[in-house]
C-alpha cells in the first residue's frame, strides 16, 4: 500500500489510516445512540443591514426571512440522524407555541419524538439569533432553567431504562436548562454500566462535580480549566497536565478537550495524550460545533473505534460544520470527501 502522506492544516494521514476512517464512516448507519438533555428551539432571523439606527448606535436589520431548527440536545440528535445513525432523543418541552414548533422541526428532520416529555408548567427554551451578511448581530434567550420536576425526571428515567439495552452509546447533552441533574446522572451511569454502554458528556461547567464515572467528557478549553479547583490559578498549566487532572478528578476513561482554532486534545486513562490540529479552512459560525464533535465521536465509538480514531474523525466533521452558518449538520458524503482530499 502507498506510503504517501496526505496533509491538510496539520493533520497527516497515510493511505492505510485514510482507509480505516472511510471504513469507519460506513459503519455509522448501524449505530444506535441515546441522547438525553435540554431541548431548545433555534430561531434564525435573517436580514441585511444598510444603516445605523438614529435612536441608538445599533444596526437596523431589514428582516428577509425566519427559519427554525431543533437545537440543544436535538442538534446532537439531528447530527446523528444526518450521519445515518439511529437516535433516541429524550428531553422536556412546554405545552406552548414554541413546543409545538419544536415538535414540528423534529418531525420535519425525521427525528423520533417518543422521548419527548411535556410539561405545561415550563416554557420551551427558545434561542433567537439575528443574522445579517453572514454575521450574528445579537442573540435572545427565552427559557426556564430551573431543574425539571420529579414527575418529568421519572418519565425521562423510564424512557432511558427502556432504551439503553437497544443502544450502543449514551450522550448526555447538558445545556444547563434543568434536565441534567445529579439524580439523573447517577441513574444513567448505573443503567449504562449494567448494560456495558459508554456514556459521553458534553458538559456544563457548574455540573462538573456530578459527571464522575462517565466514559468520556468533551469540554472546551475554558470549561476544562474552570472545572479544576481554583480554575483561574490553573490556567498556566500545560494542556496535557490539565487534561490529566480533570480525567483523574472525574475517574473517566478519557477527556476530549475542544480547542477551537487549535483543534482538540485527547487524554486517556492509560496516559496517552494526542493533540489533533483543526482541519477547518473557513469559519463562519462555531455554534453547534461541539454538538457535531460529540455526535461523531459517539457514532465512532459505537462502531468500536479506538478513541483516538474517533477523535480524529470528529475533528474532521467539526472542521466542516464551522464553515456553515446557523445550527448545521454534516453528511457522510462531506466527511468522506474531506478524508479523500487529505
């Protein structure tokens, strides 16, 4: 086999490694993923700016159109679905207009709705982004972020218990909107251990103490350093040492730290450390990039890939999604083309 090395923005893959990733990509359609977390309706207001308001030094956006996408944990679910995997999302929506619209976006995208828990006492989380000339002008968040009720929690745990035996991997998508709480995490980890299923967490910094015992956690650099005791005092730590300490603190199998334009870093229980440079050529919008990372990482792990290979293909997918505007997903064909061009 050819020994030629193919390169793109710092990543080097020989022909054998490239084939392994392409073969891995083909297995995604066989994977089954359970996603538990905060459901959010993403609203996009698209327009143009031609002048500054006479009332205040702010742009006047001439609205052209609006669009809606499933966001939060549902963006993770949508990424899994787009890549061919079977996904079972579970979360809470209110019995309001936004909740109905969110269910409509789920059905439009082909996302299963069997794990939706309805709560008339909560409003559905809504993020409104105003975008003009490929730039996000402002974002409005309308939500209730209190912990969900005991009744909602019981329904979610019942769904998880039912679905875990039929899934390959569990994703906990924590946006800090009230679904992910200590009791839920403890039960999910216990269910997963019983059925020998890996648990991956896209974390919220305030909940780090509760993630102990999960398989892998995927914080960004700020979250990773902030999770260490006296986080500010530790910002001078080398990345490898920060990752080592965080993994030990959580007793996880691995920590995958996303680094924005610097790619990502993987630290595993055996002490191995890998820094994976970014493959992004252009960056239009980083919103949702972490969702793509954990989605692809989960699909790769479900297929039995070693964590480093799972991280590499996740990094490639993230490099593609940041070149898109809005809450976006990637397709197997896009990842395949990117790998082939390396």
